[in-house]
C-alpha cells in the first residue's frame, strides 16, 4: 500500500526543487532585464517583497524535503512489514476418491513475497476429512508434495 508513496516521494522532492530553482532563475533574469534608466530603488534585488518571496520558497522547500523524508520512512516501514504478508495464493480443487463428488478436496498455497508459507491440503471422503499442512521455505517444500499441491503452488506464481 505504501510502496506507491515510496515511488512518488523522490519525484515530489525533485519537482519542488525544480520549482524553487526556476523561481530563483526567474528572479535573477528579471532583475537583469530592467532598463538601466530605472532608479536603484527599482531594482529587483532591492525589492523587499521579492526577498520575502524567495525566503518563503526556501522555507516551503525545506518543509517539503522534511515531509518527503517522513513519507520515505513510513513507506520503508510499511514495505518491511508487507514483505511477510500473504502475497501469493493458489487454490486447486479436486476429487481424490471415487466415492465422493463435487471436488470437495482442495490444496491451498499461501506464500509471502519471499516464497515462504504453507500448502494446506484437505482430503474429503464420505467417512472423514483430513487436513494436512506442509511448510514452504524459499520456494522449497519440507515434505514431498502431491500433484494437486504442486499445481496450487504454480497457481500461486511459484515456478516449480
């Protein structure tokens, strides 16, 4: 969610810097284009309102820089927490036994961005339902996987 903020923080700071530099350039160019006949009091660099404007722009730039730094810190913290959130899900429904119908059995893969997670399998029959969980670490299973479990991992985006 905050990954987009991290992507935009740098460009926002760069845009603010460009605006401040452009304002300064316009002020300097404008002051040099004044006719020589103007009295010294009419020069742009002697204009207190222009000085206030440049100071105000510098303060705005400092405030924007501080705000961007805060946003970058928040985005980094959010990205770190999201790294372990469930990011990839794969589900395969199937019928392992001849005496039941409706594909009530399933294999569910739940993985984070590091390809760590679990494959949860449920085998449903008329007599019982059994549930199995197998850990996945860095895309590798701790125990042998059935075809349906492998299909659920592929469905979750893991190249097997």
